[in-house]
C-alpha cells in the first residue's frame, strides 16, 4: 500500500495539514515537541516514510531513517536532496532493526505501528537500540482518524477496512519502563505514547 501511495503522499499531506491545522508545522510540532533532541545526538525514526518529519527536527544532529517500504524510501531520498538534509536510510522491518544495542540518543516512530505484524516486538526493538535514559516516542492514528478519513480514502481505505479496532499499545510496553504517558494530539486524530528507558543502577 505504501509503495503505491508514495508518489503523492507528501503533497496530499501538505494540503490536508494546511486545511486542517493551518500548516504542516502546526501539525507535526504537536508530537515532535515530545522528543528530547540535543545537538550532536544520534536520532532514529522508525518508519520514516518520505522523511517529512526530518525538516522539523533540530539541526546539527545525526539522522537515521528506516522503513519497510522501498517506495517511501526512494521518495525520502529525493526529499532529502531537495531539502539539503543529510540522513542515513535503511530498508528494513521495525521488528528487526539492523542496529547494535544502545546505539541511538533519540528513537521515535510516527505512523504505522497500528498495522505492524508484531507491535510488541517493534517496541522492544526500539528499546534495544536506544541508550539508557532515552525517551521513546510512538505516535499513530486514532480510531477516529482511521474510521472517519482513511476508510473513505481510495487505495488506503480498501487496505485498512478489515482490521482490528485501533487501541493505544500502552499494554505492550515492557515492565520496568518509566514515565509512561499517553495523550491525544492533533484534535484527537493521533495519539502520542511516550516512556523512558531507565538508567542502569550505579
């Protein structure tokens, strides 16, 4: 599905965000502001799609993006060149991240986990590749958006109609994680789930 919608994904989103939120920044900053990004940080976006979050992150960070859709990654490459942004891109599954343990200072995901084959494993992988003390941020569509908009959209609607009702995967966060928080953002169309990996005991 994502390969099919990749060519017009960015453009259609820009129009929607302008009409609904008065601009893309107003939309994305509602959840990207939850990230704790410092200069020089190594940042990973799991399921980066066409790379549309990258321009709204702080400068002078080391960007890494991963997606299972090659169509999305190819479009992301074009966008990065156009925007003058450097980022390393990887074609891989969120359930099997191709990185060593404790590699990244910031790990986040926007859009997609609702339909992952194994949400629990994907969350565990995000934790594995993040450093101790890292705040993990997971954002995706609520049932309100899926039912009210996506099910009525050509190409997308056909793919998501036969699905389980969307619920926030707070129950899949492993025991021992700290500062678990969840809230609805973007007029209730998205949820933002965050938690912190505990520091090692001294």
